[in-house]
């Protein structure tokens, strides 16, 4: 049996090797490393795939979030609401820009922003909300947009884990996550569902004015060459990454289907085991399974993690320390945030290997190992 990995990027590469090698070779031979034709092509392919007016490629997902926030002309101390139960980048950029992070709890069933709690933490200083579509399933965007629009608050979707996810509104309309808020931000880190071979990211919006501004911010605040209107940053997607993404975007729906097949197998094998809660599906979106995350109740989570590791089966805890308990925010007065679901989830979650190239015998092996541990 092939070694089990959280993500198998080598086998995935082998399956698209000739296309990737040809494209990279072409870039090398033309020395079009920055702003070459592949960057333009990826931008328009992505706009078409998402059904969004503007895609702005940038250097990584953290930059995408930062540029999005920078475009909103916020003042130091303005409040930005985001879940504590997410990857650190989301909150870090808020703090970096001298804005005030305010944490909202998540739902136990879909791991995304709890809308009732959101209503309670909004104040007159709230200027933006950053929902995260954690693990590949959408937050309740319809409700979040309703709340935000009523109060004139901007919404930036952190779509780093849910690219390709379809959100369904109550009237039946379907839109891709990342294109519902005023701005969407995503990452093409290699292990994401649409990953390149280095760092990469992108920002999405349907707003022409915001798009122009964010393009300018990502390029040293430049309006025309050597004329700099605002303080920006330097954040580009390079040509090699764009070429990889052009090739992989064509396969994204196939990749999502492969991840769902793995999830279905896990569901069937694990859902009946007492103490193991398999990921629930929300009615408002499909699941693109960036992670397949169990909740363990009455089963020793850390013991299972170790037991699997001894059998060469990796598993991960995303995330062991929530934002409000991170040292980096010690001076932000966030440590006593009242986030009961977040606090218990960090003790209960365990993510299993899931990727586009998983083999049946690997899945059997993983599930047998879990059953062996639980039966002990
Ligand atoms: C990966 C990730 C990011 C950051 O993306 P980078 O490309 O690594 O900067 C931000 N938010 C979430 C939820 C992520 O999973």
C-alpha cells in the first residue's frame, strides 16, 4: 500500500505532469516570470468559473485578506468580526492593520460563524465581517449579508478552504462562495483544494471600484507607472503558479468529486461508531471537503491521533489553539472572549487524510485502525 498522507501532491502531479511540464518549460524559455500571459489567462478562467466580475491574483491568501481589508478605508480601532476557530491568518491581518479583531463563536454542526452570536457582537464600531467557509462548507451567507447590509457593514469571505463550493440561497439561486460578500479572498497554497506549486492567492469582487482599488493596492498603490496614489504592498501571482492553476482549475470539479467520494466512504464506515461524530452537511451549500473533520466525544482524541500515527496514518488537529487564546493577541484583551463552542471544538476535532488520489485500500486501512482503537 502506498504511504498514507494528509494530501498526496506527488501522485496528483504525476497525473498532470505532461501539461504542467510543458507549460513551465514554455515560461522558462520565454523568461516570462511575472505578469505573463498565464496570469491573464488564469484570471479570466477563474472569473468565468466563479461567475464573478473581477479576479485579482496576488501572492498568497493572507495578502488577499490584507488587501481586501486595506481597500475598505478603515480607521485604527474599527472593529472586524471573525471566528476565533480558524487559521491564524484571518485574524492576524486584522491586527496587523491596527484594527480590532472581535471574535464570534461557530456552530457545532458546520464549524462556521454562528449568526445569532454575530448579531450580539456587532457594535457601532463594527466595520467589517470576515466569515470563513471552514473545511470546505459555506457559512450562512444569506443571513450574514442580510445583517451586514442592514447596518452598512462590509463582508469579506475567507474562501481559502472552500474554492468551488456552491452556495444555495433560499430562493434557489446558486452562487460560488467567495462571490457573495463584497469581497472574497482565497489561497492557492499547495495543499488547498486548488493549490499551486508555491504560494498564490486571489481576491474576488463584483464591485468595479473596489476591484480597481485592490489592483492598485496590490501593486504599490500605483495608478500609472511610477505614480503611487495610496500606500499599498507588493503582491503578485507569478507566471509559473498561474500556469499550474490554469491546468488544475480545469480539474477542480473532478477533484471536488474525488474528495466527496472519500468523505462518503468515511461516513459509511464511521458514522455508526459511538463517540464519533462525522461532519454534518449544511442545507445551504455542498461540501468541497478541504478537510474531513471528526468530532470525538467520549473517545480519547489525542490517544487516537497517536494510535494512528503509530500505524503510519497521519491525522491533524485543525486547530489546537483558537485565536482568542493565541499569545500574539495577548495585549488585545481577547482571551476572555465567551466562545463556548470554539473552546470545546479545539478539544474534540480530528481531521483525517483526504485528497484527490486516495486509494480504496488506504481508506479501508484507516477505518479499520479507527475501529480497532475505539473497540479497545
Ligand atoms: C490557508 C488559509 C489562509 C492563508 O493562506 P496563505 O496562502 O497560506 O497565506 C487564510 N485563511 C484560511 C482559512 C486558510 O485556510
